[in-house]
C-alpha cells in the first residue's frame, strides 16, 4: 500500500508539472507572477524530494544527453558576457529549474506513466479552457483582459494581445482558452490530439472517453485557426505514415523510405523559400507570417553583431532592458521572443549555442524514431509485437520542431520540459523493451515497473 500511494503521488506531481508548464499563461492570469513563481518553486523542491525518495536505480549523471550539459553550461557561462546580467541570472535560474523538473519526470516515470499523466494534464487544460470560454460568452458578453496586463486608457486602441478571451466561442473563433493565446492553445490541441489518439488506438482508455477527447482536441485546432498548427499537424501525419511504413519494411529494407523522406523535406524547404505566399494564403495567413519576418530581420541584425557567443542567455525576453526595449513592438506590446527558437538561440548564445542545441534536438529525434519503428525485444528473445504507444514521443517531438520555426516556446516552460524529458528518457531507456507494449488500462496505483533479472531479461511487475 505504501508503494501504491507513492506511485499515485508521483503521478499527481507529474500532472501538476505539466499543467503548470504547458498552461503557464493561464496559471499566471489566475494567481499572478508571484503566485506562479511560488508554485514553480514548490514543485521544484517537491521534485527533488520525490527523486531522493524514489532513488531511481538507473540514474547516472552520465546518462543525461551530453548536448544538454553543453547547452546549460554555455547558458550559465553567458552570464559573464551578458549585456543584461541580472536578467541573464534570472533566465538561467529558470532554465535550470525547468530542466530539473523534466529530468525528475524522466527518471521517476515509466513511458506509460508519462503518456498517462500528460494526457490527464491536457484534458484539464482543454476542459477548463472550454468552460472558461463558455463562461465568457454566456455571462461576460465582452472580451476579457488578462489580469497581469495593465488595461489601456478609455478610448485608446486596444491590441488583441491584451485579451484573456475575445468572446469568440460562438463566432467560431479564434478562441484563446485559459492560456490567453490562440497560438499556444492550438498547439496544446495538437499535442492533445497526438496523445488522445494514441491512447484510444492502444486501448488505454474507453472508446467513449477516447473519442470524446479526440473530438475536443480537434475542436481546439479548428477553433484556434493557427496556420503553424495545421502545418505541424500535416508534418505529424506524414511522419506517422513513414513510421508505419518503416515498421512494415523492417530494418534492412528502409532505403526507399529514407529517399522519400529526404525528398519530402526538400519539397517542404522549397515551398517555404519560394512559395510562402501561396502556402500561407491557403491557410488564410499573410506571407510575412503575421509580421514575423520583420522580427526575424531585427533579431538577425543584432545576432550578427555578436555572432559567436551571442548577447547572453535570458530565455523570455526582458522588455525593460536593452536591446529588447527597442528591438520590436507589435500593436503597442513588447515582443517577448524572436518567434523562432533557432534564431533565439543564435541571438542569445551565438553560433556556438546553435551548435550545441541542434544535437540535443536531432539526437532525441533520432532515438525516438528507432524506438517507434524497431520492434521491441526482451533480452535476446524474438521481437515483440509493435506498440502503438511507442509512437507518441516521435510525433510529439516532430510537432515541437515544426512549431520551433515560428515560435520560441521550445526553449521555455512546457515545450522545454517535453524536449528534455524525451531526450533524457530516450537516452537511458533506449535499449529497454517497450514497457507499454501493449499496456492495458490499469488503475493509477498499478503501474508496470521494470525488473532486471540475473539472466539479463527484463520483466515487468505491477506495483
């Protein structure tokens, strides 16, 4: 019973971490910045306590991906040459704390627990968001301002970025949900569609609940009207098709698949470079990607002034400090990022930063690809049946990468947690059999735990 309560507590902790990091804007609107920082500090301390109590047997510092060490070390070192030293200290502290949360989850949860707790967190965010939008439409009857943004003076033109909800649920959107952003809410819907779809197909939830939440996630995507989300969804579907094809071909017959994949990547790059107006026109968006090209050019101009090591790490931009104060303003609101994770890394940590960040993303993608397409094994026995649930890390990381081209969320909060969690877990769990191949619906307190036998065969027992 003590072990059961511990696993229940760990799962509840993971859900809280995912809600806080993925739904950060909503939490800040509800409790303010100081409340948000207080909750984050408590979860960080609780994470350390859980880690020390669980004592994961497989934890070794050298099992963390080397590029993660390089990136964090460079961010820490950048305080020395930062042009905004105090802000860099705050940014590096937040980066280290967020990384700690992800590492704790990677080592204390099984793959199946990550899928289940992430799914539960996404259900809470989506459910509360629809309830919030419904409340605004039925009882408020007008746009609602975010709590942490000062309201404009009477008669002053109001930017839509100031609104928590624009009261557009019954108008067909774009809705912003509890996170106060149609862009962020749309991406949450995409993550949810991946997770809920995998859970439904793998039989991890009842058909009614599974289809209900798949429809809810689809409604989020439709009602947020995000062009990036549609592009990311297309990329996810293409990668899913390639992964299923790779499973049919087997390890020795995948050359045609890789040729097709390379051709698709080349076509995608060509469309972005030479047919951007046409592609985004189909999605109802302008070719400058809602003003992002202007922001990117301003960031590139600054990055070229300090090309190798950047201006210093800060993660979220500090709009009160230079060069951010005069860098870019949209609709009267300071821009908080470069709207491209790779440009942000170049701007803040230079070319060296990009060279240490890229391997973190690419190696994680490489590992989850083979985890998804190679049949799991136990010891030296024959291959086990493929697991549907082994696909979700690959699909999630593809969605993260596509979004990183138009948003910088990959570097902060929930997206950083997911990236580090997948990178770390795929690094030390790569050789293990798929622990969810194929898991059945089990109570929260009965989670398969890996057991290493003397013969080297890995078994699972319920806890």
